C-alpha cells in the first residue's frame, strides 16, 4: 500500500475518532437528568439512578457534584468513576 493511501487512512481514522469522543464528552445535568439518561453512564444502573433521583427530590436538587457521595450506594470509588459524567447546571441533559 502506498504511503499516500496510508496517510489518508490515518487521517480518516483520527477524524472519526474525534467525532465519537466528542459525543462521549457530553455531560448530564445532575438536576434535570432522567433515570434513563443516568443509566447511560457506565456504573449507574436502575437502582442507583433511582437513588440519585430520590436524593435530588428529597434535597431540592444538588448544590454540588460532590453531593453525589451522599447518595446511598455511591462511595468514594463509584464517585470517582461517575463524577465526570455530570455537570451541575448551565446545559440541558443531552444524552439519549
């Protein structure tokens, strides 16, 4: 295979990779995300999504992302894995 063709393939792979990682970078608003949206985050299943919704309702929303640690079922390790999937406000939830 010629160097020219290899270069085109590398550029295409890098371009497609940047599109897919751009989608993954979208964050959920912790105060508006539905249980189904939260379940799209690796490490959050139906039970934990329900616990997050319950905590949010009982406490009139989250005031910080760190409050996730107060949700039953979220310890230090789980929090470290999921915290980057959420934002507090400023955008609408966008994940399907």
